[in-house]
């Protein structure tokens, strides 16, 4: 099992920056992919960025060049650095960790942290 706790959300003006953190505990060694998702009011949850155990990263087109996903294995923590924030980035951001079970995967989710960007 994996437990995830997000932090770092808040209210920021357009053009500002925030850094989200996701602290993990439990079966950390089995995580194969870390990811950030977000869900805006009235919209579907979408993948924002992910990073594999091998260090490969992926971003949704709308955040490329502005957001950076990273991880610190020593601290069992991943981060999402968000720069040049736009009002359309407003959403609840969720930490996700995919754990390899051998025959399949389990997805583990944090409780979410609100990011609000004012214009």
C-alpha cells in the first residue's frame, strides 16, 4: 500500500508560481510511475505530468514549458513546479502513484490540493 499527501496549493495571481509536493509512504519501492492529475470544476480529470521510475517525463501539451515534474527518492517525495500560471490552470491537483503488483497495477491517490489562479 502507498499513502500520498499533497501540499503546496493555494491562491496565486496569473503569471505567478507554485510548487506542489507529494510525500509518499508505504510500499515506495514498487512505484513505477508518479503523476500529477488535475480536475477543474465541471471538467474531467486529466493527466498533467508523469515521471517513470526510469526518469522519463511526460506533460500535457497545455503545460509544456511551464510545469516541471521531479522526484527526490531520498525524501520519497515528488514535486510539480508550476510557473507562468494561468487562470485555466485552476483545479484540484491530485498526486498519483502507480504500483506494480506483478500481474497488474494499483493506482494510489492523494486527497488533492486546490490551486486557484486569479486573472
